[in-house]
């Protein structure tokens, strides 16, 4: 089997970890307290985005009444308690294992806080698959472009040998900023219809991902 890339940068939430339903449940509990309308799964997939402060504003939070940082902190506190109840996405572990067998270097780039990211990756016994894990310094999810630049610089990765695999338009935007290829996986935190706007391959499942990651293709 031919290798398409030497380096794969994985997003975590929604790409490897199936946590969208947990995020919807926690958010709906916060909305209910404030007597705001609950989100369906479809509404969430159509609204969620980065920076999340804009998403919070779009679904009804009023930051003149309470600051974004306190709302975000309350969300993360509940998420941290419940995150180990999530599952990995179907096929994710086998995908990581196959990449490792083929000698692909694997990294995590996430908008999650570093200690939380390290903890949950260890919980699922995935730490040995990754050469490095890059999270952020706070939990307010403003984005991860700056961390992505640090990753590329620290590891001296060649852009033409590297791909980012994620589940949001933000992942596509980060890949453009880093000048690397991008694959998006449907079924995470954003709808397939939104992902198609990015102009990069949008995959239904890990079977399709294998075809693009491992088959030799003409470089852009």
C-alpha cells in the first residue's frame, strides 16, 4: 500500500472522539436554565463553529447579561466530568493503527486545553499512536491556527508531505493557513452541507479516508 502523506495531523473532538451528542446535551442544559430554545442535532450541526463565542451569540446568549468566559467555563466543567462517557468514532482506532504500521507520523492539533487533551487520549489508550499532541492554553475555543503554526515550526514538517484531518470548516481554514492539504470527516460537529463549502474532500467514513490517505494521487 502506497503512502499518500508522511505526516497526518488529526483533529480530536468530533474527528476521533464522538462527542457531538454530549456537547448538544450540555448546551441544551445551559439554554434551558436561561429559558432559551433547545438545539436539535441538526440545528447544532448547522450553527456550531469557531470561534465558539460567535456560536454562543448566534444561539441566543446575551453577553451584556453575563460574560462569555463564565458561560464557557460552566460548559467545560460539565464536559470534563462527562467526557469519558463518549466513544471513539467507528473505525478510528483501526485507522490510527494502520497509519502507525505504515510508518506515518501522527499528531493531534486541538482547540481543547492541553492537560484535558492528554488526559482523554490516555484514557482511550491512544497515546502511543501520536508523536506529539498540541492543545491550547485555555478552554474558550477561540481557534487553533496559532498552535498549528507552532506545530509545523517545532516539528519542521514539510507542508507538501502533511495533511490535516478534521470535521469542521475551521479545520479547513487552519489547513489553508498552514499551506497543507485537508480532509474533512462528516458526522462530527458540523453538517456535511457546511463542510462541502470548504472546497476540500468531505468523507463519509474511515473507509473513504483510507482511499485518499493511502492511495497515490497527483499533488495539487
